[in-house]
């Protein structure tokens, strides 16, 4: 469609009714699920979901250690956000930051024994909340579809593939 100055513009690709309904459903999940997970973790463990993800991702790494940049990607956050959270987790005794032996420019995060104990104590309640809020609503085939769909969307929003799948 031409504009008043004669330049051509393209019409937006509007969502059809089915796409709109799917989008609104996904937008609701994106908006409400993080709050529900945060509420459970705050109530039961005094942690935010991001704090828990940082501890959990470290607990799965060899020697419970990861470079801060790698850990930010594993926990689906920015390095800046991770730095703030790492300071709080250090203050609680759950992790320590130390210079990377392989690269003096990098910093490693190391899960402490207290951090390990916190993850071990927190994981059952968190998994129960994830199961109740997500997987109990789905059958096995739908869970596989969710994994596939989530992976396809992640490929678009995270083309570098830094988010764990």
C-alpha cells in the first residue's frame, strides 16, 4: 500500500484466530508460570527461580564449577544479572567466585557444600511444582510436543543456542 509520499509499505502479517489463541495461551504461560515457580521457591527455600537455576546448573557441572559466562547461559540469564545474584548467593555461603586457572580474564563460580545441600533440599519441591504446573496437565505425547515446540521457538529467540535444552 503506498504512503502519502508514494513509498510502498507492506501490510503486517496479522495472526489468524487460531494463531492468536495459541499466542495468548503462550503469553499467559510466559507471564504467569515464572511467578508461580518463584512463589514456590521463595516460600519453601527462600530462593528466586533464577537463584535456584544458578545453583542447580552448578550442581550438574564437573567439580560443581562453571565460568560465569557459561553459567549465565545455562541459567538463561545475562552476565550482569548473574553477577548480582552470585553476590547474594556468595553472601549466603552457597557459591564462591574465583579466578579461572585456564583464563585469567575469566571468573569461575563454584558451588559450595552448603550450596549443594541447598539444591538437594530444594529440588524435590521444585520438581513437584514443575510437575503439578506443567506435566500433570499433559500426556506423554504432549510433553514431547512441548519439548519440540519449545526447542523450535528457542532456536528463533536464542539462535546461538546458549539456553540448555
